[in-house]
C-alpha cells in the first residue's frame, strides 16, 4: 500500500495531523486538474463520490426541481433524494436492462445517470449523454462514472460545452482506494463553486491529510491503475465466458462486476450457497432483478475459485 498508493510526502502529512487539512483538496485538486486537462476551478474533491452526489441533490434539486434516474441503478440516488426532500421519478430501463436515452430527452428534471450502470454494467456512449445534456439546459445532468475506467466512455470533454453537466468520479474502484474515501467531480466553475459553498458550510475539512496523500500517490501512479484495470477486465471477460458455458445469461459488462442470471438454480439459492462457502456476491430482492446476481470481479485466481464453487453447487443440485 505504501509503495503503491502513498504520495512521497505521506509521512510528513501524517506528522502534520495536528493541523487541519486543506479546505479544497489542496495539491490533489491541482493534480486531478492537471491529469485530466481541466482547470482546478472545474474540479471538486470530496469525501467519496457519495458526498458530492448528495451535495448535487442538496444544491440543485428541490420540491419544485425534481430529480430523475433509472428504476434499476445505484441505490443511493433515491436515498439522497428522500433525505433532501426532493421529489423524483424512476424511469424504467428497457427489458434488456439498457438505458434508453430518449427517455431523458427534454424532461426538464435534474438527471442522474450511472454510466456504466450499477448493477447491470451496461453503458451508453458520450454522444447519447450529449443529447441528454443539450435537451435539458435548465437542469443539472450528473453522470456518475464510478466504473468508467473498466470499459465506459467518459463524458468529461463535454463539460466545456455544457454548463449543466457534472461528471462524478471516485478513487474507490479503478484506483483501489475504497478505504480512503476520496471522490471528485468535474463541472463548469459556477457549479463547482456552488458545491464548495455547501462543503464550506457543512464540513469544510472533509478529507483527512492521510487520505489526500494516498489519493495523490494513486493518481501519480497511472501505470499501476492501468495495469489493475487491464487485469480486472481480463478476469471479467474470462468469468463471463465461463458463466455462459454453465448456462448463465450474462450481460456484457463495462464495469468491474458481472450481472448474470443462473440457468439451473434460483439466484437467491445460489447466493446463499456461495455465502455458506465463504464467497460473497450481491443479490437484490427487487421484482425486476430478483433472478439476477451481481458478481464483483477480483483477481483471476479469485474468479477461478468462484467458478469452481459454482460448479460444485450445480453438480450437487443435479445429483439430487
């Protein structure tokens, strides 16, 4: 962890723990801007991407400015809407769990889209996001790109063109720093300024010095991130093929997880049997996806262990 994630001055930062961290992310904010070809005024650094998502609801949504997002997507969108007293509509995904951009054209609501989506792993292209942003000029369009580095197409270049667009990122996924709790977002400076006003009035010192140092080290070690993403994609593709050979219906994923429907055993039963075997996957007890499982992709060795466990479970079921 020290070799991979900590910035060179991490030890100095820890020694300075008696001092408050910088108000705006300090050197990390500047490094993010430099790395992605934007200005610091177009970047906000937050305590995980959940914080900035919550602040987007808080800053730009209200009882008269409702939100819209998919019926099957990141579960915290509805939570953030409800705790902030924001009315919202859930727009159904298509039968194949793909998002139809036409459903968001000109709807005059603040829009939240996870791209790639969770838990399905499906993604839409930048051109489709542009149509949505262009058709809702008086509303914020937030694109949650937590998983974009595993195969999605970023909407980041569009923030220069559309002042209503916010692109949200995190260090938790492709940069493997879920424990550090660092997120960030890109947008027009006016939107970023509005979001910082909320931080300054609620939790101005929102990221610890140690977490800032780890995130700075991670973004400077781009080779490690690229290697990690490449390994995850390879393990994902291998597992998708293996699941298909066992009769699973598998949605082609652009994320670091797989959304699959077992063909020879009920999803909940497989989830419970894997749990008994010490392997955790995700099961959602919701009507549209109760027959599906979300499988996080780890190392190739871990995925091979998963497949061996699934095969043993299926063999046991067939023997009954």
